[in-house]
């Protein structure tokens, strides 16, 4: 939506927010007449009047959003209605009086239209498998059987009191493995045995079967042993409460009772196999997405990888580390995320804001921490711009470098406590960006993890003095792929850097670097060019030649791993010169001219080496046969037809017999 004074309602919440009217009015979007004192109660008629116009409407309040939505529904409002929180993020703060530029930036960001995100549907018919070993599991089965289709599997010989009425299937066995997702779980059971219906005071089991596979929509795991899945808390439909915590068990039973029907889940990751650098010709290159995924949702699939959208929990670690952008976050896409970032920082600067600090947080833990600071502490400083994402661990190098190019003085990344154990990729990106900025003279400590659980500790971190970023910001449009965005951001940062560099050392594994080829031993087989997923290594169709474009190289190692002569090594570095964008010849040879027609074919060194090695072979004992190695493919066939000696030829065919042959008695 286009933010104007006619589609914005801003409230200073009964005077609790000292709004900087002049800074807001300077944006042209917030005339003083549109600022309310008590919009949700005493001035609700202002909302009703705005709704009557039927236009898109933004309300600068999130606390009373349910009331505003109800009012809009009663009024038959058909336009778009959106909300933005300026109170906890700017107005309720010790520095609220100077937070006008921040509020202007938050309003501008909220006015951006959110593109639709792809989703998937999971269906549950309410078939739940309960795993346990005691009366606790039986009691859970009795309660859930009133709402769901229950199967209870007991492990071992736990002491249980059999129910008077059998409202569910009861088995004994041992859980071996499980796979699947909500609505489509498969559980392998060893020694599975049904209960004799004549069991009296204790269950008696029938003859066990060796191994069975049970299908179910939901799993309640009350065994008290190890989980059936990696990162079990991320598997929709799999409940594993603490056996010793009755509150957790009650919550699991409460949630399970409603797990019937269709459930929408975002498709967090989009995958482009064409630019994936996982493998080629049987060799393995990049496997960062597989290594970082805590839920096991990314698996090898031949030369590519396979993303299971049902298992994916949306942490985004794979997308943050993917060097090519083959795996990209889709909630929302990278382009929209960077557009939000650009809009936020450019609006802040346009309203007179200085020295912005970006606080990247999620929409649950992060929002709660910001609210706690606003209600019980000093709130966010006026120059701290909160930026909400689905998962902080999704943040990649393109976002971080672009943020500094857009003028950010410092970035604080605040993952939720539940994500900190899977933030290794995020920390690697922090270290890489911090090292590059330090090498360019911007100083260290401009990008930090904010992992404080105490709001007071977070407040102290936010209040720390931050030196302005030297030079002017560049608000370039975030167009192109991941590598293009990083290149534009780094080019700008180096141009305005206190200490511009041609080359910056980066750690091994970073997606920047060059390749070194032992030209003397390279035979120009060009296996590396076929394996390179980003066309950094290139051949010349008109001449035996191998060239390299450093800017495109992601250091995946596929060229090194597929080279039969093992003459390629990788050298991590960040090349900030214009030469990085130009093709550099690594090896070239004279072509070999066909002995028969003179047409150039192959590489002279390769042909001569092959002739030298095969000269003593029995198949090339005579000179004429050996000369065929010096011919192009067409002339080789012609020569074989003319000279004979076809190795696949059979004995001469007999001449056809005619009538005269029979008459003559032949």
C-alpha cells in the first residue's frame, strides 16, 4: 500500500508516547490531524469514519488489533487492514522524544505489500499411536480414545490395570524406527504382539511377529527414552512430553485432541537444483545444507539434494549458508526481505535518523523481549531499529553485507533460546562479516549475537556506544541473485572504506576464493568445467583453453574433486578488484591438426601423450593404425573403411547362389 495521511491512524495511547510530530510530519505521511489520543475507546468513531472510505488502512497499534478487526467486520469493510507496533518499539522508551525517525521508518516498512508465500497441506484423520511402558500411557490412551482413533503400544512388562471396555487397540512390542510427518507417520515395531482378549488381571500377549510397520497420523511418545526423530520438537504431529512433568503431558493431550482435519504449513525453503553445488560426476562438493539441518529435512539425492517440506521447521540455516542461492528462504523471499531492509533504513535516514543499529529478532521471543524492555525498562534506544524475521538463523551473508551498505552502524542478531543450539551457521556468518569489516577499516564488533535472556542485560547491550559507519549509504535495489547482491554491497563498502583492500583473507569454507591450477600437469581434459555449478571455470569451444572468473567461485571443491590429474587446489580469499569479474586464462594449448584433413581437434599435448603411451600396445602395432589417433573422428572412420582391418568385422559373407549355379552343378 502507499502510505498517505488518508490511510493511516496513529495513536499516542493517552499521551503515554511523546511523539515527535515534526519528524513524522516531515515524511508527508502523518499529518497532525490523523494522530489520535484514545483510538480504541473514546475515539473509535475515527476508525469507523476511515473504514467508511473503503480504502486500505494502517493502524499504528497492535495491542487492540482484535477490537479493530471486529469493528471492521461489523462495518463490512472490504479493504486491507494492517497494523504496526510503534508503542513498544519506539514510543514507550526513555528516548521516545527523539524516536520520530524510527517511527517514520517503521511505518514505511509496514506499508510494503507482503508477497504470498507457498504452503503445503497436511491431513490428519486422528489416528494416534501412543508409545509407553506403564499405566501413564494407558491413562493417556483412555482419555484420547474419546476424541481420536487410538493404538497403544506398550514396551516391556509394565504393571498396568486393564480397562473394563476396550476402546482402542493394545499391543506389545519394541519401537525400532520411525519416519514421516503429521498425517503420514510410519513406525517400525519389532516383536509386535496383540493382547489376548481373555487377559484378566494382567495383559497376556499372543505369539509376536518379527517386525511390523504401523501407519498413523500422530504419535504420543511416553516411553521416557530417546526421541524417534532428530530435533523432535520440530516434527509436527510428534509429541514427546517429559514423563515427570504432568503439566507437559496435559498440554500434549489437549493439543492432540484437536489434531484432526487439514493443517496448512509454510513451504519455508525454495530449491533450484540447476545451481546446486552438491555434486557432479559422482563427486561431492558442497554439503552445508545437509550438515546444518537439525531436523534431517535435507538429504542427498544423487548429484543434488532433496528438501522434505513436511519435515522442515523453517530455521533457515540451509539458506543462510547456501553459497549459490539454490536454497532460498520463502517466508518471504530474499528480495522482499531486502526490500524491507532498504525501506526501513532509507526512511530512517530520510527522516533525519542517524547512526542506525539493526536489531534482528523473531516474531515470538524477540517481540516478547522488546515488550519487556518497553514495559519494565528503558525501552529500545531511538537509533535501534527492530527488524522481525521468521527465524533469525535464516539470515545470510547477502542480508548482512547489504545492511551495512545501506548504512547500518551495527547489527545485533537475537535468536530465540530454542534456536541457539542450531545457530552455528549464523555465528560463522557473523565471524566472516566481522573479519571483512575489520580488514576494510570499519573496526570489529559491528555485528554481534544478542543471546541475553535477561532484558536488563539486553538493554545494556543495546545502549552500548556505537561509532557511526564512515561514508555515505548506498540504497541500491536488491535485484539479482544472492551473489549479485553481495557483490554490489561489497563493492560499495570497499569504495567508502577507511582502508580499501584489493584482497581480504577469509576462513576456509567461506564462499569466496580462487583456484590454483598446476598448468604443467593439467591435460585440459576440462572435467572441471563440466563440474563447476556456477560457470566460474570455463572452456573455449574454439580453442583448447581453461579460464576462471573468481567472482563467481563459491569454493565448493567440485572442480578439485573431479580433476583426474589432481592439479587443482582452492585458496579462500575475497577479491574486491575489478579483475575478479574478468576471465583469467589458467591453461591453454595449441590444437592438434588432423593428419588427414588438417582440421584442428583435441589438445596437442594430450594427443601426443596418448600416442606415446599407446605406441607399444598390440592394438597399435603398425604405423597405419597408430596414425588413426592423429585423425579427427570423421577421418578415422573413413580411414578404417578404406584400409580395412575393422576389429569388429566378421568372416567374408558367402556369395549368393543363383539358378545357374544349380544348373551347372556347382
